[in-house]
């Protein structure tokens, strides 16, 4: 590859030693970046230089690097997952940037997502919301017959679209209120649209909404920033569905127990 | 009762309060505007309407109801705004809005400014503090001469300007509010979303234009203060 094809960038990156220390923006140079690199590979290059120089590398979350695990979580130039719609940061390629660009990189910001280090935040609050109702109870034993339960095709499609949520939390990061409504709506509706999700439907709606509030996420004010940044393109229609489900359940369900206390999974 | 307490303890439950009180307030705005349009029919119409309202046996019931609805809207809005603010204690150094509209982002500001206008509006026409010299006219039938108070009042360009500005702010509030409430109560479907957007924009434009037409027509000299 010749020199003309690479680019030099200036990065402004949030550095924070741990959840207790104050953080600050630090500027780095990323030189000789190939347009074919992913955004995370670009950070790898910077980190290798930092490590070689004996400095602590920039901590960021990642795992699959193929847009399916939901670990990567960077706010790039003010937009969660960066400028390319429908794309996780790990799948964002450097060809969307130009030689000489300045790029600001920050962590997801929300009270419910405390920073652990640099760009890594603690997203277990989302797990605790799931724990409150994002499941169906099934009996163990022999597998049920395939197609024993009829599922309307449209509902199956809609449930599948909701199930595309990878739980990255970009919706929270983008929302001016740090609301998790899109995540909660997708996780509740993927089950509540299906027959298997009916027995716990009312409890699910109430408990997940109460858990979301308890974790300190904000409420939805219908800005629709979440939908715009969601790497999986989950539409805000599911939030309307959740609102309807929640309001109906809260007003008409027979009995719903108080929300049990959350238990954190093992570290 | 216990159910309702639990409901209104949640963020979505309080959004329901915003949506329901918002619809009721929009209903009030429409009827208030239609009533005020009697100014274009002349002194007799407007003063008759005003006297009818003033003597209405349920006037105080309606006022108490309005105050309750408005109070619930404002108090709930403030409680939600405080929580939503607290949900992001440390903000971004750089943040770009992708989909949010100006009217959605500034809805708390526009709401508070509408509240300020409402206080001024009551001080103006209900309590007569803004233009006291116009407040005590009485017509031939010994009724409060609301027509002359309004028509002479809006001949002042500053007064008219403040009302027009306030109505634009109200329109800004409702640009987001009117469509937002549909989503809040759980209605969102691609087959009618466009209709809702067009319908809510039309309604809001009609409210703003209709309300502004009163002071603007008066200032432009189209309404004769001596007309009967
Ligand atoms: C005649 C006056 C008013 C009308 C017709 C009106 C109408 C509305 C409507 C329809 C909504 C949408 C509710 C939803 O999203 O479900 C709304 C939201 C809102 N209003 Fe008003 N409003 C008025 C006055 C005010 C005032 C005085 C305030 C003062 C604080 C205010 C603050 C808000 C706020 C903050 C929201 C957003 C609430 C949220 O999304 O969480 N409004 N309004
Ligand atoms: S690292 Fe798995 S989605 Fe980006």
C-alpha cells in the first residue's frame, strides 16, 4: 500500500483511570491509518504505540468485532457507533473518515452506565432490567412438537425484528434523557408478540418498566434519537407497543407482585 | 387507588398524565380560540359571549378543572424533566442530534415560556393589570365591554407583538407535543403515521394562525373599536 492511501488523524479520547477518578479528554495522533481498517483496528494501532511507549492503552469494549455481540460502545463525534447508520463501531470502516480529521471518542454516558475505565462502561443495569421480566418460563423435559403452537406470520416477523437487538445500549447513549426505552421495548416485545410470551406478558411489561426506572434511566420524550443510531434499526414503534402494553397491564391486570430486588450476576 | 399510585410512580405512567392533560389543554385552546373569534362579529357578539361565560353556573367548576389539568401538566413535566436530567450526570463533550427536532429538545423551555405568557395573559385580560385604563369600560347593556378592551388593547404594537410571539412559542411546544402524545398512548403504525404528522401540524398551524389573527387584524385596523 502506498502512502497516499493512508490517513493521519487526531483523536480526542476520554481517559479515566477508574470509576472513582475524574476523567479528561486526551489528544492522540493516529498516523498511517488504512481506510480498510475498522474503527477498532485504528484504536489497536494507537494502543500498540502507547504500549510500546510504556503508556497505558486506551481501554474500550469489544468482542466479536462483527456487529453481533453488542460489546463495542463508542460515541464517535457525538454519535453512538459513529456516522454510519445501522453499523456498530466495530463494523465502521476508516474509509468514512478523511486524512486530517479530528475525531472525538467518548464512552456511553448515563447514570445507569458508570464508567469503569476510559471508554468502558458498566452495562449490567440492562441485564438487571432483563432479569425483571425479559424471559419466558418453560418446562424442562422433552422438547415440544415443532409447530404445535400456531404463530401468526406477521407476529413472528415483528418479534424477530425486535429480537435483532444486540443490547449494546446505543439507544441509551443517544437519548437526551439517557432512556433505555428502545432496549426495554425490544426485549419485552420480542416475547410479548409470541404465544409463548403471553402468560407473563402483563407482569413483564410492568416489571421491566419499573426496573428501568429503578436503574436510573430517564424516560422517553419521543425524540427518536435511539432509532436513528440503533445499529440494528429497531424502530420506535416498539416503544409505542410497550407503552400500550404497559398502560393496559398497569390499569387492568388482576395482580402483579411488587418488583423483586435485583441480583447482580457473578462478575 | 393503589394501582394508580403504582402507575403514576413510573415514567410511562407520568407520560400518560402529560398526554391526557395535553389533549385536554389542546381542547381548551380550540374552544378558547373559537370563543375569542366573536371579536370579528363585533361588540354585541363578544360582550354577549363574555357575559355568558362570566355568569355561567359552572364557571368556577371549569376554572378549577382547567387549573387542575394545567397544574398536573406542569408539575408532572417538571418532575419528569428533573429525572431525565439526572439520568445523565456527566454530559458529552461533543454530542450531535441525529433525529431529535428543535421543538422536542426545547419542550421544557417552550413549556415554561408558555406558562410565563399565561400568567401575563391572565394579568392582562382577567385581572386588568397590564392596561388598567382599558379594563373598566361598560357597554350600553351595562356589561363589561370586553370588545373595546381587546380591540383598543391590541392597537398597542408591543402588546400585539408579545401575543404573537407567545403563540409562536405555543406552536413550537405543540409541534412536538401534538404528535408525541399519540406515541405516548401507544399508537404508532406506518399506515397512519403520516396522517398523524400532517393532522397534528395542521391543527397546530390552525391554532397559531387563528389566535394570531385576532391581535394582528386589530393592529392592522380591520376591527373597528366602535363597531356594534
Ligand atoms: C396550553 C398550554 C399547553 C398545552 C396545550 C400543552 C400540550 C402538551 C402536549 C400535547 C404534550 C405532549 C405530551 C406527550 O408527549 O405525550 C406536552 C408535553 C410537555 N409539556 Fe406541555 N402543554 C402546555 C403547556 C405547558 C407548560 C406551561 C409547561 C411548563 C413546564 C409544559 C411542559 C411540557 C413538557 C416538559 C412536556 C414534555 C413532557 C415529556 O415528554 O416528558 N407544557 N405538552
Ligand atoms: S464488537 Fe461485537 S458488536 Fe461490535
